[in-house]
């Protein structure tokens, strides 16, 4: 079932197209839809050219507002020999405040981006498609509070990874902020 057209992409219900999602993302969306009936009709997926998965190329090629895109980066740090990992999700018009906000939230002395090979191996997702939906259970999911606020240029929508480079998810930012395990954080991003 087609949900809408956003940019030049046609968005289909993600619950109907698990073939366009990483397995862990599909399982997360399926489980979320069972506890929140809004999810089935509000989370869309669209197939894209995998060579255009990076934010700048995707927004230009598919006529999407940059403010609608959100980036998900995996960050880690250690405290008392225990590694702490989090996903930081921020609008593409900003960048994650890894050196202050993320470091403070993880309660570590130094926070660093996970190396690409480790991020993809542990998440089961492809580089350029990592999403906050379906990450390993021990990862914290930190979402900048600005994502929940309706950006007028983005019709309140946010475009995130699907776990694969060949597709993207779109959903209301307020719904992403209400996803299981999400911690909404003021000041997670720097403008």
C-alpha cells in the first residue's frame, strides 16, 4: 500500500516491504507496530539507488529537504573497562555533539565513532544505512529533541536509514521520538 509521495519518492508501508529493510530493522518495526498501531501506516520505506545513500546525494537526487534527513552515528566510550555504545540521531543540518553531550550521557572520559567495519558488523546494517531501529539491545538510542519538533520544510517527517543502502525510511519525527528505547535529548546536536 502506498503511503505518500515525499520528495520524488513513493513511500510504501514498511510493514509490507520487509525485503527493503535489514533483518533487525524489520523485526524492530514489526514488534513496534504490535505495540503502537500508528506505526503500520506511518512508517514508510522507499527504494533508492544505493550509490545515492549518502545524505547530500540522496536529498539532491530525490528532491528531499535536507532538514528532513537524519543521520545516525554509532559512538562508544569506556568507563572502568566497560564499553558503552550509543546511537546518536541528529538532523542532517546539524552534527552530533560527541565531545560533550554524548560523552556526558555515556558517562565516559572520551567518546569516539565506532570504526565502520565494527559498526556494520555489530549492527547487522550496511554503511550508509545504519538506523536507530533494530540496533543491538545493549546500545542506547539518543535522539536529538529537534527531530521530534515538526520542521516546516520537512512536513514534520524525518528520513532515516533502513539498515540497507538501497532504501530509506520516512516517518513523523514525533513518532521516531516515541520509538521503544529512544532517549530524547535536548542539545544532542550542534548547529
